[in-house]
C-alpha cells in the first residue's frame, strides 16, 4: 500500500476515534445533567411529604423510608441498577455507625438504600446552604464544620444524641470527595471516637462504582447509567474499646474498604 494511502487511512481512523470520543463525552455530560434534573424533580414532587415527616422527630423514620423511595425512583429514571451486597444480615434491633468511602455525590442516595433503617446523615457544612434541600439539615441530618473545632464537636454531640435514641449514623470519614478517586484520602478520627464513646458497632461500606457512574467537579459533570455495586461489610464491635483504640479502629475500617476496592482493580 502506498505511503500516502497509509497516512490518509491513519488520519481517517484518528478523525473517527476523536469524533466518537467527543460524542461519547457529550452524552455523558447530558446524562449527568439529566440525573440532577430528575433528582430535583422527584424531590420537588415529594417535598410536601418530606415537609410533614420531618416536622416532628417521631416521624423521621417515615422521612427515611421516603428517601429510599426517592432513591428507587431516581435510579429507575436514570438507568441505574443498584446491587447492594450484605456480608451478614444486620440486626433490626441495633443501631450502627455506617462508614463509607466517598467518591461521588451519587454516594448519598446509595447510602440511604444501604442503611435501610432510621438514620441520620452527617455532611460537610457547605451542603446546608443548598436551597430547598437544606430542609434535611434543619431537622434530621447533621452538618459538620471541620474548620471550627467547637462547631465540629457540636455536630458530633448531636450525632451522639441520635445514637442514644437508637438511630444509626451514616458518615463519610474522609470528610470530602477526594481529588483522585478511587484512591481514598485519610479518614478523620471523629466517627470512630463517636462509635467507641457510645459502644456502637462500625459498619464499613464500600461504594465500588459510584465514581464511575457520576463525577462532578464544579459545573463540570459527566456520568453514565449502569450497575452500582455496594458492599456492606460485617459490623466491627466497639464494646470494651476505649479512646486508645481509635487509631487501630480507624485503620481497620480503612483497610476493609481499601481491600474491597482492590478486588476491582481500584484503590
């Protein structure tokens, strides 16, 4: 084949490859914004019911059930198939501190489905400024200001009150979405101190696919439908532990999640 023909064929292949890449990325961007549109739309439809169920603490359990419904509807209309695997059956008569890796905003609805009980979500303070959605942080959920030690302790104290009342806590011990998912950043000590102080089991949770399904960086967002695998590991008991055990407990939970991520060539 003449050299000029080979050169032209190579250029054509590159043009086709680049075109497909641009179209594929465009579709991923469109899907991400569709996801957020459906997320908000379903929330607005359910808002009156949320307003009622969040108005009294004794009704918070119904608000959590409604969050699960919200999640199922969101996944149905965006083509996401949740696959939640429990290493062992969790007791309906105990509360837990669920600790999950945090790679995506998609982690939040998946957490609700994985916990499947009466729980309170702990989140960074910035989420409290989101319009309309802040209804949760004015009632059931807890904001943590990690830049202010006093405010952070206040949030932990509020979470402790929830544990005393038999509610579970869902927290992302990384404290943020890391800059290089699926590589986790260092866990904060707070959730582990809280679990030990209240002698409540820690449940590690591995979100294996969320960072691939939805990625957000400012206004830049892209994603795709697909299977979202979540692994809820066996509870780690804290009975008999003291605050001297915070560090080994933190490391143990980190390792459990990291090892599961590595099974999928991640982490």
